[in-house]
C-alpha cells in the first residue's frame, strides 16, 4: 500500500492518529494503539514532527513536539540499526519485553534489531521530546558502510547482528550539534534539503558506530572503563533474574562496590536509577502476563512486587496509560 504524500515529509504542527498509522508503514507493520479508542482524526502530537526516507533504507525522524494523549502504541518494527539523540525531554519504550528509555538531558541511545521485533512506545499526555532518530536498514548499511574490508568494518557488521543490543551514553558536542541542525530551519530549497538531511544522518550514524566499535562504554559518558563493565554486568544480572530480583547488597558484592557506589554508577551509566529500572522491568513483565496469560490483577501486583493492588494499579496506569484490567481484557 502506498503512503500519502504527507506521510513521508510532513512537518505539520498537529499530527493525527491516521498520520501516525501512515508514518508507521515506513518503519514496520501492524501498528495499533493499546487500551485506547482513538478517532482517526484525533491529534496525537503537537509541534514539529517530521519523518522521511532521505535515501532507500535511511530514515530521519525529527521531533520537537508534545504528546496530546497518554497511550501505548505498538508495532512490529523492521530490522534496523537505530540511533536516537535527545536534546530535551525524552521517550520510554519496550523492545521485545525489555524496557528502553532515553536518559535525562542530552542523551544518545542506540539499539539493534537484527530481525523484526515487537516495539511499544509509551507516551504520557503533556510529555515533550526534542530529538532526532536515525534508522538504517541492513541493506543501506551494507551498501554504504560495511564493505567487508578492514577490522572496523568487520566489527560493525558483528555489532549489527547482535539482536536487541542497546547502549546509552552522553553525546558529544558534535552529535548534539548535528541533531540541533537537523531540527533547525531548512537552509536549502526542498531538493537540496533532502541531501542536507542525508549528510547529517550519515554523520550521526558514523560517529555513533565508531563509539560503539571502539568500546562497550562509549566515549563521552561519565565514569571509568571498569565502572561501565561492572554496571553492564549488573544490568545483565537483573535482566536474567526471572524470579527473585537480587538485593542491592548482593549486586554490590558481586560488583565489588558499596551499595551507594552501585546506585551512583548504575544511574550514571544507564541513565536510570537502579530501583526505577527494576520497577519498570517488573511492570513490563506484569503487563505481559496480564495480556498473554490473563492472570488476575492481584497476581499481577504480586509478580510486580506490590503488596497493594491499588498501588500497583496506580503505578501501572502511570506507566502505560491504562489500568491492569484494561490490559488483561485487551480494551
């Protein structure tokens, strides 16, 4: 199905729900809003919002906008390498059941989809994001960057095959400047503007990839190399804790740091407090159990670590924009 002309180049001040449906076809399939009955003409985003394919397999999304609804949308996102540069505000999402979020203040996030996967975006009414996202398909990467020669090319190719790999760091001044220029007023006529956006997108891809290839702890982030290795090990430990979450003291002992240092370094490396990360993972898991297994709200509250079903429901609605019962019933 073809896209309407506006879906590939719109920068309108108001983006309707039907516009987002059209935009979604550029990046994936089976888009839908969860737990909300939205009219096709409902305004979803107010402000600057532009998504366009500047070259086959290379997309640029620029947004300086406010969310008009609290809603979770989901889709099957295409195989791609994704780069997000957030200048202010931020975003929250779930990739294949794993929580992702931008950090506070200027932040950069990269995540890899070596195969199509479930992507859920969580928007809160009144929330704002000033950011640039660049999405590159495997075909574009292979034709443009991964020529197969040299150690760097081999390392980049290996990175693009690591499904759900994600990294978060503090962007360099150059990356911030590139994103700011993408968001700025067009400098050229329409035809040249597309070329301008393509060149800025390529610069973002190259700088981000070079940082990821150089080390697991990208340059520009705070902390020493050892801190980053330890905190990634802690995060992986939490990600693989399917039943009982290890205590702070246990995690600190395994990382050979104090509990206070653990909390400080985890937040510095991952852009989120360790308590918030654990809570978000528990809420994500409870939602999957509600939607896929139809467990009771009381069971879901227990699985999420809440002794009070009312407190659980409040936290659940704050995160997802719908009640646990609505999630279970598919409303």
